[in-house]
């Protein structure tokens, strides 16, 4: 890290940023919301508020969308909801089109496909065409998986709070999913990654992404930065 303190450099950078129409929050929504709440609290407590105090700002890191990659955020489930493996397969075969199966991992190749790991077998599926909605949120693969499989078949109503489901970042690959199924889970789903355009469309529509629907790379290195809110 280094400090930019030359006035001409600051002016050039400020001018460049003034021509950027939008900046999207890709990660850290809760931290941003917390910063806003602290800012409002400090404003109300400061009768001499000017807008230039440090509490009006928070640390951020910006990436060009061309330098940002989205990997899938995959799902693992701890039980089969009292179903036998064969009965579960029967229900999933009715909810999606089975394309093929193998002992080795099968990578979803396009939007609308997902892979499933069950009893040391991988299965590749495609969602039914009628389930692929045009809505920017409901049409996301993670939304369709939740609506067509996780909730009606596995009885996982709210993935935010249900202890029977967990999430594995795409950076850990298929090996991470198989390892969880060997350790404490019975079932895994590997998704096709959400695309940058889909993410931007949801934001432009003023909507929210479903939970655990994007795994961003690169991740920042660990470190400690302190931004004093005094003043």
C-alpha cells in the first residue's frame, strides 16, 4: 500500500472516477450497512455536522468488472430428508432433466445446468425450460435450485437459517464437495457460476441477490487497516 499525496495525481484520479456512472457493491453489504448506521448516529449527535467528518467515509476496494471473476457458491446438504437415495433420484429426475452420470465430477457447462453428488456418483442435470424465468432474481440458477429442489424435495425453506445446508465456495472445487460428503454431508450440488451481467441486472433493478449466490475472486489478502471515525 502507498499514499497518493500529489495534488495533480489526486485531481486526475478524481476526474477519472467522476466519469464512472455506477459502482456496485459486490461483497460486504452488511459492513456497508453498518457503516451507514454509524454515520447516521454520528450525524445526529453532532450539531456541527458538515459532511467532511471521517464518519462519513469508509474503507473500500474497487475492481474493474473485467478483473473480477465469479465462481459458483455450491451447496452441501446434511441429510436426504428421510428419503432413500433411489427415491431422492426419482424426485429430482421429475424436477429436472438428467443429462448423464459418472463416477467422476461433471462440470455444468452453461446456465441452467447443475451437477449433483450422491453415493459416490455425479449426475448432470438441466432445469426444465419452463422453470427458467425471465425475472432477474427468480431466473438465477440458485433461485431455481431452491424453488424446485431444495425446498420441495429436501424441505430446506430458508437457506439462511436452516442448519441442514451449508455452502462451499467454488474455489474449493469438486474435491471440496466430495470431502464434505465424506465428512458430514450426504448430498452436494455444483452450480454454473452466476454471471457478472446477471449480478448487475439485479442491482440495476433495485433487487437483492439470493444468499450465497456468488463467490468472488480475487480475494483480498488478510491485513489490518484502521479508519478512525473521530471528528
